[in-house]
């Protein structure tokens, strides 16, 4: 049974690329009773070691802790905050959203002009992020600067909740779902050494993973992700990437990596034997930590498995708990089959 | 010469599935080297022991290709690219899939029924002649890889065929190994036939880490500036192998460049100088490994790179083999 | 301001791959201020000043390669074709360049005269492959001196305008200058940590020097000193910094929070004016340094620079001096509690 409480806590946690502290501390608290070693490396990745004395291939479970968000760049005379985007975000999902800003977790709003005040040609033009701003209700530059100085990180203010039976909405399912699965798997016992690598700064270019496998380098690495599901109306079948309810999404190739053919075939045969539904990621899109882990030292064999979610990289996404469960089950059974 | 090049061109080897190419290489060089093995990443590494600095020579075994991403309800295949596939040269091409099935690439022509206006990966598909989805699924699956259907044209000293990038580099290294006066080698030699170059110079990166050479030379194709109204470039087919000065990813080591030029002049081998403004090679991966590897490249000028009709001149190939051989022997 | 040193550094031509030309100058300046100075195989220069107890090392990095053009062909008439990755094509018409062939020779880049040019044509920038370097020689003569692959530099144009200095290659020899002057100021002090001054090669190309030197030198943390854009007509305060307001400290996800906070505190404590540059990546050697081996905590301090990647890069004297000051004071205030915080975080 999925630890829904854990997923909720992780989803709600504040952790934009560059400031993953809250997520890291939460994961640390969650797993510390189940692993033998935990440390934070030079770039901020969280590494946990379990069963290192056991023989056999070293298996890495990887998930990135960071989410896409914003960073405050300038504050104007009236106290409005201007920002840049961290990670891939479509400008069109930013307008009129509630956000949380900075260390003091100040609540704010990305302001939107009232319809009454717009010219005809304004109505159908996207407002670029450069022209958007955050209103924290301050009346002056000084006031804002004291609460959220430039350089403050910003997340969407979205609370995790059940939308309908077994279907959940919230923010940052990319990749708190991956973090949750890795953390849940660490509570189980395996016959092999397991290294958990929770990375930072994935969304800005797989930075954490570039160094994360250097000290404890695995033989095989499985990256857990929350990936695109575009099964929406008017999207052509071959462009849907993956579908909700069809099970864990296994990547053959994305923009950054071709996963290990033999290991992947092993994983799909485990899925078939155990009657776990699965699907392949049907569009070559996105990049993952696996591509960096793959090139650590003399090379690592990598796999990528993901929970499908709609509307990732936006203020609110949607996933099915059955997909989460099946993803966790598939990875567990795969490791057990080694 | 032709036979081995043809064999290499006809071997199926898109990035990540280079087994068929490696098999041919092994058979050709097994008897000529001291050690041969495959590393963790699938790179084929051949070692000719020697005293002196470690020199790593690299040519990549993989070619660009495609990967099947969907089989639609009528049996048409949707696909994505492996490596830098040039979309303008895709439609109307024949594809060879892993299991021997061949197919033809066409596009959604509703908006422009006679000529292609704007080639886009979402709008192309492969017809393998399957009459329905079930028949198609018997022949291929999601994840099946494919390449441009191999073919081979030979006229005068020119060869036109897909995958010259980089089967011609592989050929050059095989011939260097065969013709090398091994006792005269001034290096401890590692010939690495790398994998997954086209998707991020990956094989070279991990192989260089493993070997930790002092010097690295990649053998790959480069462009040429000798076709009608082409982008100006001071490289022509038939004027000799090109010594790399710089490309889109790196500046070649001055020491290696100068030494190659010196060798060419001494041995009276015609050579050209390569300044490439876009694209790079395994040498880039080698250069940035650990505390650095002085890296350069010997390039074969080629026309129509990354299409199904890559064209080279065999004189340039012979020149490259000779240049590298003489560089190594002293 | 050591005007002569700045002029010497920036007049010399050191394209990516050709940094050796400035090694002697830096070596000479740092003799007596560092415990060892070495030219590395990768083209970088390293100077190490031992600290007390010197258990950890801070790497100060500035790149000494400058942007360049490269000869791509020689026409029948003896004109030179060229290409440049990092220089705007609009800079070239009407300038004097130096072609570094067998020996350096001057050339000029001219454009078609007025009577051959339409009004419409004048509104479009000339593509780089339609420009030629004219050295006043015919093909036979030029081929004795120049070949494809030779490098091309701007002619030097060092000048002082108002409170500013201007020349080619302030990006990033200003950074090198700052590190040199900081080391001179630190002569009488013993920082807690070893100071590795890394004058890096090929930053403009692919961070070759930064990546490979970091692998060899294994610093515990690093600060890159580079340049950032300064405000001028057409370049607003939204995307650049005013000159005269001090160094710019980079803030964002790709730098280390502890080092950045300490830099800011240092500036505040010593009344050094500064600004914050908030962005995802800094576009400096820090990017290459950060992900070597197991990772290196990095920060970036930049000097506002107008007209980057042109022959007339311009910076304010007070910004240069304040950057030296910030660096010196930062190094001077590194103590055990800072080092604990840096490592505690990790």
C-alpha cells in the first residue's frame, strides 16, 4: 500500500532547483531508520547506503528532489517582485497563480490584469514571464526586500489532495513521486547493495547527477521519475507519450539517453511474469539523471521507469495511485529478480 | 579496400546496437593485436603494447538511425531520430529495421500533397507494407531500431553510401592496425571502436576514463566545400585527409596538429586543414577527461553527411591511413 | 590601478588554445607573492599560495583566453575568409585586425563602396562569410605567411576614458588582473586556506582548462572572477548592471549558498558597494568546475563590462578596485566557522 502521507508531504514540500533543503530533510527523516549510511555531498545530493557489505551488483535507485519554479530577480519601487523561471515552464501557466516565496515562505500572487482593462489585441497574446510579477501585498521596495530579497526561490502554492477515487492532484509530481517510491523501497530488504541517490538541480541540467554517482558508483542504476502523460483530447495517439492507468512508463530512449537494452528486456519480462501492467514512453522527449549516471567513470547500465502524470511542469498535476503502486511493484520485483 | 568498406557499411549499427559492426572489426584485427576486449559500455578496445606514451585512437562504430515509437491502428510506424538525422533528407528514404524488415518513409500530406513544405518528426511515418496493425506487430515492436537502407555506389575514386560516418573511420583504423610496423611504434597503442558517439560521444567518454591516455586522436568524417553553391569551406574531396584545427566543440591540441602536419610534409602526404563550424567528434570527449588529454583528429572530407548518400574519396582514405601509420612509427 | 599591467595583459593576444603568450607576464607579476607558479599542459597557469594551516584550498579562477576569429580560406585574389563563434559579425566592417600566421600581419576588413550598395542593403548586417580580410597582398605572397586555421585578433586599442579603461580581452583578463592584485595585497597575510590562483585556458571554447585543472588540483571550493554585462544605451538595467556600483555577486541555483552569503556579508561589513546577479547559470568557468568528480562548491563574482566581445570592452576603475577589495577581504575573513558551515551544509 502506498504511503499516501509521505507522497503528500513530499508533494507539498518547498524545493526548487537550487534550494532543495526542505525536501532533503524530509527524506532524511523518513529513511534514516532503514539505511546504514546517509550523507549530503558537495553539491547537495542526498546519498543513502543500504547493505553495502552484500555481494552482487551494486544497484542505484535515483530520483531528483528538485521541482521547477521561479527565482526573484528584481524588486520595483512599489514592492512588486520580478522573476526568472527555473527549469522548463510554459509562460502561459503562470498568470494569476498563488505562490510561496523565499525562506520566510511568504504568500504571493502572480498578478493578472482584469479583462475589463485589456485592449482587444491584448486578449490573445501571451504575457511573457519578463512582464509578469509577484504581489506579496507589500507597499514598498524596502518592505519586500526584508521579506523576500532578490535571489529568493518561489514555488506554486498548491496543496496535495484526492480529486476522485484513487486520483490525486498536487504540485511537483515530477519528481516527488520518484522520491517517494525510492524512499518506500528503502524500507524493504534486498539481497544486493543498494545506493539511493536523491539529486539536486536536475531541472536545470542534470547537475546533481553529474557528480552524484562518483563516490559510490553502482553497476546498475534505475531512475524513478514522474513523466509526461499527454493523453488529453485532440492529441494524436502517437504523441500522447504515455497514458494514465496503463502502468509504469519505461523509457527506451529520451533526449538524453538510450537505456540498456538487455536490462530493459529483463524488466519487461518481470512485468509480464508478475502481471504488472506497463507501457513504453512513446515520444522521445525530456532528459533524465540517468544520462549522467550512465557516464560516471567507466560507465553504468541505466534504466528509467516513471509514474505517468498529466500537466507536469505546471502549478497542478494529476496522477493515478494504481500507476504509482505498479511502478513501485515493478522496480521492487525487478531488483528481486537479479 | 572496397570490399571491407562495403561490409562495414552494410552492417547494422545504430547507436546502442553496434554488435554487427564490432563482429566484423574483431574478425579483421584479432590476429594483429595483443589484447582485444569489450568494456562495460560496449566499446571495442584493441591494445598493441608498446613503450612510450599512451595514445588512444578512436573511431565510432555507431551510425545515426531511427527508433520506432508507435504502431498505429493501420500498421503505419511512427518513429523518432537517433543522433542528428537531417529531417529534410528523410522523406522518400528507405529504412532497414533491426530484424531485416524494410520500409519507406512518407509524411502526412494533407496540407501539402505534392511537395513537402516543412519536414517534422511528428508528421512522418514508415510504411512497411503491413496490411493492418496486427500484421505490423508481428514484424516490428515499439523500440525497434532502424537505419537508412545500406547501398553502395563506386565510381572513379569516390564512394557514395550511408554510414560513411563513421564506418570509414573504422576502416582507416583497421587498416592502420594491419599495416603498422608494430615494433617501430613510439606509443602504447589503444585502438577504441566506440559506441554511442552520435548520441553524445558517450562511448568515448567512459572509454577514455578507463584507459587514461596521454594523447588522443579521433578519426571521423568532416564536411567539404566542393559542391555547387555550397557553404564555403576550404576542404575538397581528393586533396587528402584533413588535420583538425578546431570544430564546434573543441580546439585541437597544437602539439598533435603540428606533429601530424610535420609527418605529412615529411612523408609527402597531401593534407588539408579542418576548421569546422558545427559538429564535433570523440576527440571532444577525450580532451575533457580527468586532468585532460591532448586531443586532435584526422578527418575524412565527406559530402552530404548524415544523409543516405555520404560521399568520400578513397585517396583521402589511403592518405589518412598512411598519415596515421607514419605518425605512430618513427 | 596598475595601468601598465592591465595594458600589457590585454594587448597580448591569447586566443583559446594560445594562452601561453600571457604566462610570462603573470609569472613575473606573481613572483614573490606565491609559493609556486606552474604552466600546465592544458594551457592554464597555476599559482599556489600556502595557507595556515592550509588543510583546505580555495581556487580563484579567471580565464586568460580571449575571443578570436579564425581563417577559413584564401581567395584567388589573396583575400582571407574567416569565421568567429563568439564575435558579432557587425563588429568587423571597418576594423584593423592582426592575422597570426607565420608572423603577425595587419589586415583590414572593408565593405563595398556607397555607389554599389542599395539603401535596403545598408539596413542588413553583412554575414561573416561575405566579409574578407585585406592584407594588401596577392595569393602567392599571403600564402607564404597565412594558412587556413590561423587565428585572428582585434588590433589593440587600450585607452582611458573618464574613469573607465577600455581594450580588447577585458573578458576575462580583468579577472586575471584582479586575482594578481589581490594576491599582492595578501602578501603579508596568511589565509586559513591555500589559495590556488588558476588562470584558465579555453573558457570561451569548452571550459577545458577549468574542468581538467580542477580534476588535477582538487580544490575544496572555488570562486570564478569574470565579467558581466553593464548598462549602456540599448542595454537596460533589467538585463545588466550600472558601472561604478561595485562588483556583481552571482545568486542562483548553480552556486553555493554558503559562499555567496559570506561574499555578501563581507561586502556589507567592509562597505564595498555590490549588486546581485540572479540567474540560473553564470556562463563562467564555475559551470565546468562545479561538476568535476564529486563536485566543488562554487561562487561567481563579476565586474560589469560594457561592449563585451568587441575591441572596446569598457570597465570602471572603481569596480575593478572594489572587486580586488572584496576578494581580499573575503579571503582574509575565512575562518573555522565559515569552513564548518561550508562543510556542515554538505
